[in-house]
């Protein structure tokens, strides 16, 4: 089974390249055993532009593969809970029936972008439903033990093909769907300009989730990015800036009275008008 591990990693890498809007995570996990954590395996996780993910793992102790289907329940600045279904001993090398290898997964991912963009950790528990009914004296009872552990993973190219692109594209969709393409790129550029500015946080995730900045924030987890928004996000990440250095934008037809009063009295300089949006710095 060890010989399949390099093949597994190559296939995962090719799959990610063919789906550039997704995020590919490579990581290692440690299981809690006998009151201490021990290195247990390595895993690859692929996340779609939505909340769905696929996982493949290799257990270093049992020398077998596992797989799982994951779903992010919601996405936050620091914490993202997820759940899923999986199967241990994917190729049934042990000869154990499938019903004794199927498991439920629950975890909490902690985003560590502040320290290194793309870095995260997760606390996870995996349980086999069959273990609830298995006889205590069953010979393979040890195979039913629950998994409780932590993992550390890294998003490859998070600013180009990963979570940053996905989040930025969702914001552009929510804030500028129906606007000219140049205006969509400009909205993305505002986020990037804020990342560079000492007045704002220094990562895309922190800028977007900063309290009181984007009215579309509550609906971002349910927003499916349009193809146009994905292209606009890529252009913004590549350095295009139709906003001309803007740090703010607003639609005077949709802004609240509080927002209109802020922009009227802020003394900010208008850099450009694109579609229904006014951009300022």
C-alpha cells in the first residue's frame, strides 16, 4: 500500500490543477492515543468553490487509505465547522465489511492566515456507527476505536487558486453582480488595496470579514461565485486596479442613510465612477 502513496498525491495535484478555482490542502494529522498525540497519517483535501470537499488520507500506522466527503457548515474569519461521511480502509485490505468501515466526521478548522497565508489547523473526531452495536469481545473491536486528533494543513497557492480567490469572487458576486466587468475587477482591487494599506488588516480574509465593512457579508457563505466574478478576482489578484487605488466604494442608490452621511462627510477623494459604484480613497 505504501507504493500507492506517491501516485495518490500526484493524482490529487493534477485534479487541483484541472479545477483552478478550488483549494487543495495537504496536511498531516496526529491521533490522541494513551493521553498523548502521535503522528497518524497524511491527507489531501480538495474543496470546491462552494462548501463541498473531498478527502483522501493515508494511515501511517495501519498502512491503508481512507476517503471522505465533507461539507462546511459555515465559514468564518477564524473558525469553520464541517461535517461529513467517510470510509476507513478504502480498499478493504483488512477484509472487514463496508458497514464496519463507514464513519461520520465532525471537525472545526482554525484559520491561521495571520501567521502564514493558507495555513490552518483542525480538531476532528471520527466515529464508526457500527461500533455502537459491535459486541465487546469482537476480535476486531480495536478497529472500531474512535478517532480524536488534530491536523495541520496548507492551502497550495491560496492567493491564486485557493480559498482567497474563492472568497474574493464571492464578495465580488455579492457586491457587484450586474455591474460592468471593469467595476467587478475594481471591487476586488479595493480589497487588495486594503490588504496593502496600514489602515486595514493584512490578509484578504481579515479584510472581507472586518466588522461593519461589507453589507453582503451575511450572505457570502450562500453565494455561488459567477464565472465573471472569478475572472475579475484573478485579474485583481494579478494586480489590475480600475479603482485607481481606491479603499472604499459604494452605490448611492442602495446605500443606507448612515453610509451616505459617512461618504458625504469623510473628506475622501473620488477616484473613479464605474457603473453604479463610486470609488474613493
